[in-house]
């Protein structure tokens, strides 16, 4: 067989066959993208409780570990066997973790939902009044002649807009009652299924928290049995680095976002801006997304404030600009440190690709995932360069000849 691989014609035919198989596979995937996407969604829907349960267990692990450690060392004298004390500590740790989860989620919902309902109600109720203000302002400009070139079109557009908004706010809900009932029914069923999945996810999280030592030991056994010492050390290093990167990034971003949300709420109350609780929650949640998060949260928030007072929307934009500069230059670096280690361009690249493929979750997790890929690819290239006795520092390959500048002058 080795002699055949040495034959160039055999290698050529093998290459053509593999290319043909790849093209056929690619054509099949493209032609059946809908079916494949549906199958992936079905599998993802089935595995959702385990995936979400794993995420919950990962986030709750610090709380669980602290509670188990604290409880075990104080309750051990009460039991005849240390194993009994550990089981009791694990029970308390599980209860404490779930209570923390419910308190955090319940607290956020308690803050957001009532404020969200009030905000939407106020926006709907004040829409006709605000439109009248805008209409009055435009009519004043029309009377001055500054908009005379489009006077007829502007008046017609304003009349139509005001009529439709008033009609929708007063009659739209009644006229579309059957549609709303259908949507509410679908929403209730979806909510019920979601709650059921979340409950199963919480059960999975509890099992993972209590059995993580066993699962880790089993994984370690498999790796030691199947790989050489050099390769298994590389695998252990990979998982250690991955855990450090994900843990540092996710926990850091959550803490950073909580600080930014609280800071936004305090500042909005001091300035006297409307809807401080709702908008602070939006800013805090979207701040979890690196790079684009501040813009994703600030734009809809500014539009909400704009419906109340355009001048206050300007104040809000200036406030967010100051807070984000503070976050980007002081708070964020202090909390996150060097957990990611990606240049700004690759952070943006990871967010765009991750968001395009996996939505919000992809935008959040795309950065640490790409940071791991970037780190190992960079390390691989540096090792190869060192084997060839070439410099591994990128600066050694930078040139500024096109500007008539020597590299030494810059670097």
C-alpha cells in the first residue's frame, strides 16, 4: 500500500476521487439545507435541557463549591462518617445554588417586567400627544416657508400617520382580538414547554454539580488510557486553558455588566431621565456582548427616550458615551484583565461570525471560542518558526518601506 502512495498517478486518482466526493457532499448539503437545518434544530431542541443545564452548572459552580466547602468543615463533627457530612454539604450546596439562581432571575424579572409594561403603556398612550407636538413643530416650519417645497406631501403624511396611530391605539386591539387570543394561546403553550425544559435543565445542572468529580475522573481515565503521556498532557493543558478563558470571560462580563447597569440607573436618576430601571436593564444585558453591546442597547433606549423628550435623548447619548468610555478604559480592563487576549479586529470578527451563526449566544461566546482558536494557532505557528530558526515576533515581519520609514524607527 505504501508503494502505491509513492506512485504519482495513484495519488492523482485518489485526489480526484476525494475532490469528487467532497463536491458531491457539498452539493447535497446545499440542496438539502432546509432539511439539514431542520434536523439540526430538532437535535438542538432535544439536547437543549442538557446544554442549558451544563451552562447553569458552570455558572453556579462557584456558589456550589463555596457552600459545600463551608458546610462540610462545619458539619463534619456532627456525623459519624465524613461521607455523610459530604453528602449533607452537597445537599445544602445544591439548595443554595438553586435559590441563588431563582433569586437572581426573579429579581431581574421583578425589576424589568412591571417597568416594561408601564413603559410600553406610556409610549402607546403618549403617542398621539407626541405626534401632535411633532405636527405642530413641522407646521410652524411650514408657515415660515422653510419646508414649502414639500408642504403638501408632509401634511398628507402627518395626517395619515396621526390617523393610523390614533385608530390603532383606540380600536386596533379590539378589532384584532381573535388574532391576539390565538397569539396568546400559542405563547402560553410555548411558555409551558419552555418552563418544562428549564425545569429539566435545572435538574440536569444539579446532577452535574453533584457528580462533577465523578465525571471528571471518568474523563481523565479515558484520556490516560487512550493517549500517550505527551498527548494527554496537551489535552489537560487545553482543557485548563479553555476553562480559564471561558470562566474568566463570562464571569468577568457578568460582573462588568451588573456594574454598568447599576451605574446607568444611578446616573439616569441623578440627571432625571425617564424609564431608568427599564433602560438600565437593557444597557446591562446588552453590555454582555463585547464591542457591539453598548450600541445594541443604547440605540433602542435613545429611541424610547426620544418619544418623551428629544433633548433628554441627547443627554442620554452623552451619558452612555461617558459610561462606555469609563467601562472600556477603566472598569472592563480591571475586571477582565487579559482573559481574552484578542486584538480589537478579531474581537469584532468573532462577534460578527458568532452572531451570524448562533444569534445572541454566538455573539457572547464567539469571543472566548475564537480566543482559544487564536491562541493555539498562534502557538503552533511560533513553534514552527522556532524550528526553522526564524523569529516568532510579528514585529520582525512588519515593513514600512512604502512610507520611506525604517522598521527600527517605529518599533
